[in-house]
């Protein structure tokens, strides 16, 4: 996650939240909020962070993007599985309906062809 990446990179650079804030032009509390993922840096602040840590903005965001993709795929699989279950039930119900109609037609035909007493 982005906050974890900022925290890790800040510690690797031996910077306090206040020192990083001075470099980026934000308060120590803002850095804390980013690291705790209560808020996120804007695109300009992301550029400044990537420059301060000597990494690309993509590297800062990489885990977030991967997590979002994994979650979207997982959510999609859940929806597809639910739809497949519903379609299976509908298919079974349709086949049962056709069988019942066929039996009813057969009974009607057989009843009509039997002479009455």
C-alpha cells in the first residue's frame, strides 16, 4: 500500500516525518496521515515524494495498483460464480418444467384415446 511504501522509504532514508514534510512542503501530521492511509498525497506531492526517495511514482503506487487489480478480479469471480449458480438453478427448473409439460400432454393424449365406459 502507498502508506506502507512511504513509511518504509522514509525509514530507509533515515528521515523523520518532520524532515520529510519539510522536503515535500507539508506538515509532519500530513506525512503521518499518508503513512496511516487516512489521506493520500495529491499527484504533485507524489512527484515530490518520488524525487525525495529517488524512486518512480509507479514504484510508490505499484502495490496499490496490484491490490486494486487483484480485488477487482476477485470480486468479478465472485459475481460470475453467483451468476453461474443462478443460471444452473434456472436451467434445472426449465428442464423440470418441460418434463412436466411433456408428461401432462402425454396424459391428455392417452386419456383422450381411451374409450369411455
